[in-house]
C-alpha cells in the first residue's frame, strides 16, 4: 500500500481516487474548497460530480495541499488545464521529497501551445520529481466510478516510471497500457475534445449518423496532421488515446464537450452554454490553442477552424457545415500518405 495524493476533486479526480482505493492504496484527495473536503469526509460521497457513488473510507479529502502530499510517493494531477500552472506553483512549495507526477488533464495552453507535461516541467524543478507521466484514454468518470470495464494508456519519457504508474492503477475493471509516445498520448487526449464539440454541434443541428461519422473520421486526420507536426508517432492516433478517446467523447452524453457542442448547435450562445455546464469544457480553450498553432505551423485543420469560428467569431454552425461540404475536391489517402512520408523523412 502506498500513499497517493490526488489533486483535483472533480468527477475524473474522484473516479481515479476510487480506482486507487480499490487497489488498497491510502488516497488523499485535495480540493481548494474547504466545504467540499468536509462534505466528502462526512458523507463519503462527492454528490456534485459523481452522484450516488459511495467512496471508501480509505479516501480522505483535504483543502490543505501540504498535508495532502506529505509522504506521498505519487502525485496525481487532475485539475483543469487553465489552473495547472497555479496549482503546480503551489505544489513546488510543499514538495519535500521526490515523487512521481502523473497528470490526467487534457488540453493545450493557448499562447504558449504547451502540452500539460511541459507546463508541469516548467513550473516544478526537476529535483522534486522522478518523472512526469500522462494518463489518457476513453474513460468517462461516471463509468469508472461504477467499476465498468475501462482501458487507458500511460506514457512518460522513462518506461520504467510509466510501468510503476501502470502497476499503481491496473485492476480487473481498469486496464492500463503503456506507450513510449508521450507527445502523441497527450495530444490525442487534448485535440479530441475539439472534435467532440463538433460532434455535439452536428447533433444539435439535427444531423444524423452519417455526418457524425464523417466528422470523427476527418477529425482524426486533423489530429494526426497536427500531432505529427509536433513530433508524435502517427500510429498512436489509431490507439486508445486517439480513435478510442475520440469515439467515446464524440458519441456520449457523458461528455461535457459533446453536451456543450449540442447546446451550441441548438443556437445557444457560448457564454450561456458554459454557465449552464457548471464544469470546465476543455475543448473550448484547446480549440483556440490548436487553431493558433495550426496557423503558425501551416497545418491544414478545416474542422478545427470552423469550430473556432463558431466559438469565437459567432459564425452560424450551418454556414460552417456548408463550407466544409463544398471545399475543393480531395483524395482521401492524401492525408495518410503525407503524414507517413513526413515521419519517414524525420
């Protein structure tokens, strides 16, 4: 049994804490809200995020970051990407021993275009951690908390460290694979949220399965184009953190990105949609970052560009769909051929 600190008491952080507790670990769950910590400890539930799920007594909640990470061997970061720098800035002040840092947050930082692991490494000195690991894959917190079968991938620069995190989480309901492609695993998890917004918009407009299948497939091509330009292995996007995460996020009402897109497709303005959600919609921020990055690197991402215009330029979703459907004729295999050629020439 190990002491594990989980930073972030939202739905995903709580679900991962539950997996760790099932594996016999002593889990300390941190939230910046003292009232939430008290409620979790009193009721052994986190009703706001995971309704009707009983939490084991081996999960203890706290709003004291120093006490949460004290003597922990693993720190699991599950906070929104917009809060990552701030939380890491606080974390470096209270870490007294080397830990393995695992993050399960999916996004890209606008302006800097940094992946989450890069943000962490910039904010926390290397002497305070053994390595940074990413955990990603098709994994709705609601289903994980019900102990339904789920598979994810972990990746880090050091395979041995990734295997330690694999051992930490893996059980009969929560299967964990390892991957050597840290860049691809992070980007697949982040960029799929953009396409999930698009899938929700499509459903909100009343379009059918044909439209959504096309969106997912062509969206994957965009993810692979941008990901490969940033150093990812294109094969990663055919795995759990690519097509797997894309399918689950684009097709389920559990997905907050799909739900937000669905409201946008019905005509609700972005500000109102985000207010109604009451939770972070990572795809909105990632759309801005990916759009800017694609322009800077000269990567063609028409779906992402269209969603950017809907979100930030008040474009009519139907007009964007019409433009996508009337683009210049293309050969479907051009994308795959170009991506593989670029990788072969690296």
